[in-house]
C-alpha cells in the first residue's frame, strides 16, 4: 500500500469515529483518532526510514572499496592463505588439548602482528580425551568397523565390550523393542532428515538406550553423504541415567547391520574405547579490536570459534569463520577506516562442547548489554555466500535491509530471518540483534566433525566473498549515527 493510501484510510477512519461520537449523545474521546497527529506520526516514520536509507546508501563507495580490496585487490586470497597456514601448522584443536592452546597463541601473535588491539580473556573448558578406540563385527562375519567416540563418552572396560546388537531406526522403535535391549549394544540406524532433527540421536542416544538396559550404543553418523567416514560430536548424558560408552559408526556400516537384522541374522560387535574426562582446563577467548572513534564503549561483535574436533584440520568448522572474522578487521584497517563504534572480533573456545567459552564471555560482559549493537557469528562454513540471516526488531530489520543492499556488487543482498549460532545465542535471547552468515552449505555436513574437514573443502574466492560481506556489514553498522533499534 502507498503512503497516500494509508493516509486516506486514517483520515476516513477519523471522520467515521467523530460522526459516531455524536450518535449516542457523548464523545468517544478515547477512540477518536486525531488526524493531525496521525499524519505527523506517519510523516515522521516515513521521514526517519528515508533518512536511514539515505544514510546507509551513503556508504556505497566505502562498501565497494572493501569489496574490491577483498575480492580483487591486495587482500585477494589472504583469508584462505591465513587459514591454510594456521591449520597446516596447528592441526585439529579439541577443547582442553595442547593443540588448542597452541592455536590461541598462534592467533594472538598473528593478530598483534597485524596491528590490531588484541587480548586474551580466561575461561575454564571441558577436557575430554578420546584415547585409543577400535571396533569389529565378529558375527555373522568378520568386519572392521570405523568408529569415532562421541565427546564426553565414558570408555569401555580395558578388555572392551562384546555383545549382540539390536538395530533400531528411531527412539520410538527402541521403546517398542525395549524388552530386547537388555545386555545388548544398540545400533541406531536413523535416517538423515536434517542436522537439527537427526542430531538428537547423537546427543541423547546413549541415555535412551541405557534406560532400557543397553550396555553401549553405536550411532549412525549424522550426515547425508558418506564415504565410510564416521562423524563425531558432543553427546549429553542425562542425570540419573547410567553412563554407557557411545560412538559413531559410518552410514554404510549402520545400513549393513540393519539389512542383516532384517534377515534375522545374529550380529555381534566387539569394541574398545579409551575415552576419559579430565578436570576442566584453563583456556582463553581470543579478542581483537579496532576501537571506535566516537563511541568506543559500543560494540559490533564478529566471531567464529577457534576450537574444533580432534579429527581432520578443523578448516571448515570453524577455521573459516574465525579467519573471516579476523580478515574483516584487517580489510577495514588496511583501508584506514575507523568506525564510530568498536569493532570486536572474538574467537571463541570450546564451542563444540556447547558454547562453553561464549557463555562465560556473556556472563562477564552482559552487564554492558545495552552497549552491544550487533553480534555476528560464522559457523556454517565459508562456502559461496548467499545472504545474511538476522534476528532483531522490525525497526532493526529495516535498517539491515538497507545495509545488505550495499552488497550488490557481490550479489548477496538477501536478508533472511533468524540469525543463528551457538556462541551468540545468549545475546540474541537477551534481545541484542544478531546476524549469521548464510552460505551455499549443502556440502557442509558431508565433512562436518570428520577426517574430511580439511583445507581441501575450502575455496579462496568463496572466502574472499565471505570476508567482504562480513566486513561491509560490520563496518557500516558500527559507523551509523544510531545503534540498531531494540
């Protein structure tokens, strides 16, 4: 509807209500719309929106400079090279490991050398150790099984566990067949629907199986595609339920055992896991900043997590997100730009264990919540960017719709609902606007939490485009006259 059409409706409604007030002998002062005030409110809103649009549009040249530097200029391929150097040097970086502490020192030194204001903020993080693990099917035939123990799992006895297998495809089937589960290893062969839905089997499979007397669980890896590759991840034991060993197996082996079970064959598996949980370890969130020139206390936060699982290189999850969050500051610094508000990159620790480092950061900084303008997280890969996902008020969304228009040179002007990310979720739940990077992520869960998460899945140009988007959005929001409306 046009502005004039809206005005006509308001004026007509005003006339109708005024006439009605005389029909029953007394005025309805509380119901009467004052046409003059309605016009003024509408005019003010329209003028304000137009003003914001004009202000944001004024950043078109700066946005193009950032994009040109990242995609075509001296910074071309830089985020990819940084990621390759980092992951090739450090490798994977599981919570509590020496590798993670080496990674934090590496990034601290690298960002200091880049000329940024860098500091470390102490946190306590889980320290789970995988240990040696192996599995084999001994009946109806001999076959080695590829496994990856799940985070926080207990280990098996030193001699391992050997038991008959019960194969089910859902929690519902497990409940129906509960009388068959006692003393058995439950194999979950759940079909992959989506990560958000199917991951429940990895997270809760062990406790659900333990409730019906199972001695261990083997979970079909949560992935839509497999080349005999197990995928690990965190799992959660329920309070008051016996803790039994749990690991992921490949899609192929889960389906194999399902077919055997359908034929009525007896399946026996033996497996050994040396997993154990050590006392919480000391670690850090890594923080780099460009201080704002006018409101240094106000913050636009960019982030990715520095830890990974203990397989592959952690290049995709979430080395790429960490690197573009550093690269965004580098691009802005290289162009000699300094926004009104502080740009703060935080490289979280222990995200894979449930956002442990980020929760401690939130607890420490929530006292200054009113000064957090926007929180941003990249943790679904740095493939070809499609757009920006955003959570915030309607008024903030209107501003962000104008901001993403500046990304027309790289064709990523789409603003989608629902910013997401484990590490920024406490802020968004508290009402702080949040944004996440949406990329062409159809292959993300092919490699997720597996040995396949290496530099081979990364593309330099995609990372350049992601860096450009990240830098443009962060800089413009940090430099606007007003903070995003809550």
